[in-house]
């Protein structure tokens, strides 16, 4: 397109009777340009030639968000925008990144102070500490009330959903109530999905906790964790003044000393409110939502069956529980990532163990077997006598044991007597009759048959079976000889 000046000059020279060839030569344009200028009556308008669209242009805002808010590196950004349709090169992306990095956005946050009992903030941070002369990774959990700045701290060896729920419940019980809202990080244990339009999908189990304690869970804004700065800033102080340079004999020692540290800290004036959190908490505690009577964390558990040697399997290790629960089902739950609690079906704790970090380990507490060992006879003649006296078919069964197991007859009889701890005598009687019918003379056969019968209703209240004789009698030596030899004709 020619300029307006050349368009006017062409028309003026043409009026002066100059030919098209001469005008083109005089103005340095082509004859076609002269013809077009003479043909068009409208004044020409200049239009800038449109440059081709750069392949990176449609993705500017997305790239800025991933760089400044999500803090992605260049190759990760390239992966993400390729999913959105980008077809350019990595170098094109890097040129744009270098350009925008020269002028980073200014991030500011408006401080938000809450009313009493309105909001609490919850978060955690990992540390390495010395526990019992061994360096271990622990998770420090912190819950802080927004108004008073009253804090609760504890530690765990993991950050599973079960541990998080247990810690939040401990914190609310410590405060004596729940705030209306609890501000959280977008951790996958609690938040399954948080979209850019603030649509949030919570973990169902975590929602049950929130429903029981009647607080509203509020995940912080995506890629903007500073919105829960009240709970994040104290971690630096905890690390510098409590974690560093200290050693702890156990996780319990770490937790207890952590409680004392926070309690002492809350007795000093806060830098923002200029009041002691303990004093300020007095204005807040009565406004908290009252606590439910039942606890929720014990419901985060798994069902297990106790083996006949009184052991429960948990994460490739075995742990003992009271002998009364042999063959029964129990609940097991992990506490603070360090303790295994074994509970009966009513939720009462019957055993506690330190979790083993080595797979295949068997952890036994001797007291779980004491009643079982002391209540059964120990000598072979005594075992035979009590066994035959206790059951009508026992004499026939014992003869079968002698023929089948030789020297081990008393061992099998003793194992069957031990079943009286968890089964009624009439059930054992029926099991012996069936074993005789099948010709199965062993304690394992009787135990397998007994699985068809119900256990005693309340094994914790079972009294030791009285194995004393009604009268004292002197046994002939022939009975002892019988135990040392195999009598093919029976007893």
C-alpha cells in the first residue's frame, strides 16, 4: 500500500498530462501502483502488517501462574502447556521465562485477625531428632487458635490420616472445644481434590471427624500457604529453640517435653496481640463448640483374628495379647506411628506394644501368658488323671493318644485342657467324641473341631479351672511306667 502523499502526487501528475510510465519513473513506483491509485477514488488508509502469532502467546497467563504460584521449573512447565496444546520449542519457552523473570510480581498478604473461637489453624513439619540414641525422622504437628494464639503441639513417626485425626482430636480435647473453622493445608490425606474454582472434595473419614466435632474444614487458597501464617511461623521458633541441640530418650519423652515447651511459650506475650496466649485464651475457651462424649480416633482401626498362640499380625510383625483372646477377633490401631493398641470388640484396650521397625519380629509380653501357664497341670501323670476325670470320653481318647503319639500323649492332653480357658467343657466333650469317630487323636484335631463351637462369652472374667483332686490318692508305679512305654493293648 502506497502512502497518502504518493497517492496525491500520482493524481496530480496525471492531471498535468504525464503518462503512467513517466509518473512511475518519477515517483519510483510500479506502473500497476500508478494504475491502482488513479482507479481508486478513496484516500488510502495505512494498516500495519499483522505479524504471525507466536506459539507461546496463548499460554502466557498459564505459564506465569505455574512459575510464580506453583513454582514449577521450566521442563515441568513445558510438560503442562504441551497438555494444553503448545507445539513450540523449549527454547521459545525459556526466552519467555527469562523475560518475565526480570519483573516478578509483588506478593502481599493482608493480615486477617479472627474473633474468639472463630478459627483454628493446623499444620505439620518434619524434623530429624535423636530418639534413644538413634536419629529418627519425626513429624511435628501444631494446632493454634487464631484469636488467642493458644497452641497445642505433639509428635508422631508418620503423617497418615489416622495419625492426623488422632492429633487433631488430642488438640481439641486439650483446648476443651472446637473453633467454628479449622484452616488446613491441601494435604492429600485430608483433601482429595481442590480445584481452581474452590470446589473441594474432602476425605470421607476426615469429614466424619469434622462432623463429630462440628467444625468447618477450610483448605487454604491454592498455591498460597501464607494464608495460614499463624500456624506456619511458629515452626521456625520450635526448630531453633526446642528441636536443635536436644536429644530425647523416646517418642513419649519428646511429646511430653514438647508440651512443656509450648506451655512455657504461651506464658509469654505474643508479638502481634501483645498479650499472653494463656490469658487471651480465657476470653475464648467458653465460646468454643462443646466436645462430644465419644472419641473418634479409636474407630480408625482394623479387625484381626488372634492366633491360638495369642499373637496378632500387624504390618509383617506379630504382637502378643492376653491368652483369653486366643482364637477371637480384636481391633488393632496405630497411635502416633509408634504404638500398637489391641482392643476387644467393645473398644477396651487389652494390650499396648511399641511398634517394631523390623519385619518378621515377634513381640511378646510374658504377662499375657501367665494365667495360661499356671492353671494347667505340669506332670504327665497329673495331666492324664485330670484329663480322664474331666471328660466322659477322655479315657478312650487318651488310649488313642498313647497308641498314636507314644511319649507325647500327655502333651496333647495338656493342650486340650488349655482349651477350657476359652470353651465350655460340654463343647470340648463333643469335640472329643467327634475326634474319636474320625480316629483323629491329636490336640490339633480337637482344636479344629472346636472352631465350630462358640467361645466363652467373657474370657476376661474366666476363673482358673480347679484341677485339684476331690481326694488324695496314691498312684501305683505302673501308671508311671505306662507313660514311658507304648502299650499296644491300651490302658
